[in-house]
């Protein structure tokens, strides 16, 4: 069985990296084919776990817009005949909509194609009703060069979530907070599983902890600023999250009774009030020293840092290994780096 994913194009490397991390974390065996930029095919999925796999990807992924189950994989020359040959009674119960998306096919008229395909379904069963706003069944036709994928959306991604919990829409807001989409991606890159313990020692307004909680992780947060600690609690409660601990503590004085399975964080830099008056390189080094004691062996650390701060020389000192790195251009003078790092054994 196969799934086709329409991914975000807002970043070059994060969408596919996030997908690979989730597949590895959830131990989902599949073959990945990059059909086109922003279009990914997952092949040879276990049919016995197909629905479970589908639900996991819908629940976790941030940089994916849509996930559909493949009904038929065909060619541009034959796809309307193949579309007509499908027994739509097995896929549609009442209302439906057909939507066409093109990849490198400027000559395809999507509106007229959608109308023709919709008519083909209607001609097969007159009891079916077209509903373009809220259909019971959403049929997706993807045309990429000469390939055509006819698919159906079984489970819908909650796209509104990343809009509804933007930093300025939460009860407690502070400027400079990370976007929910990037926070969720970083949580996924940390390979944290449902029920495992996730730490953010610079929790700020709680954005990373929110996304970790929503994928099922247990949460520990801390911040040197008591207002941030209190604000994080307000925001976690607002998102109906319960399994968390949040402390007002300097990361250098952090003491945990249990080692964590993953660390995801966006340490402050360039603002003396949020760094306790310390310079950024010192803060990062002391942070790595502190958390290294509280991470299980092979745990992942996903960290955001500015391009001008070279953290690589610090990693060997605390048995960390760099696995991958992604760049996000913020503005002319700042590029945000997302580094995925693993805690190695002694």
C-alpha cells in the first residue's frame, strides 16, 4: 500500500528530514520516493498497519500539507480512462469533491479537469453528490510530469492548529517566540516517542513543550525568568496539556531525578536579560555541560542557534555527535541553524 504526501516548500530540507525522523522514530518500514519537489511517495507500507501509520503521520508532521492513500498510479495519457474504471462505490458513500494538483504541468487546466472527473464519478452513481466545501470523500488527483496519482484523503491534517496556537494567539505572549510549525518539526527531529520524557531548559513561552505534548511526550521545562515559567504553565493549560513539570531555574543549576529521552530547545542569544548577563558562547557551553548529565545514552538534542555561533568545538567535550544541520534565513544579518545532535556513550 502507498501514501502520497504533498509537502511544504517553505524550506528546502526540513520537510523531508522531518518525515524521515518520524518514520525512524515510529519504526515505520517504507520506501521513500521523491517524485517531485514537495511530492513524496511512501511505498511498500505494511497493509496490516496501514491505517495506524496513516494516523501517526497525520498527527505528527508539520511541514506536510496533505497525506492521501493511493488508489491508482497511472500515466497522463491513460489517466481519465483509468479514473473511469475505478469502482467509486468502494470509496464514496455520499458527497465528494475532486481536486487536481499539478507539478510541472502548466498546460493542464485544473478546473476543467476537475469538472470532467467529477462528472465521471457522478455518471457511475447518480446518488453521489458534489460538495466542494465539506465533502465526505475528498479525491485528490496529482499530475507530476507524465505520472498521475489518483488518491483519497482518509485522515485530514489539522492545518488550523498551527494558525490557532501562533505565539500572539496564546494567553501568554512574548516577542520572538518560535512558530508552532518549526517547534513541531524540531520535536519530530528529536525522535521523541509518545510517553517519553522531553526537556526544554529554555522554555520561554512554552511553544516547544506544547508541540511535544501534542505528540504525546511527557514534558519538563525550565527558564531563568520566572515570568516565562509562569507563562509557560498558562499556555500549557490553555492547550489542555497535563503531563508536565515547569521550573524557575538557571539551566546551570538544573537538577533532575530522571534522565530525559530528548532535549529540544531554542536558547536565548543577544539579549542580556534572558541569558543572565552571560555571553552566548558561554551560555551554550554551560548548557551542553548541564544537560549532558541528564540525557539517556543515544538521546537526541535538537537545538536552534545563530549562524555566527560555532557550537561544534563544544560537542566533543560532552560526548555529543552532530547528525544533521538545517539553515533558515531569518533576515539579512541572521540565519537560524537547526542542529540535530546525539548523546554518545562514554
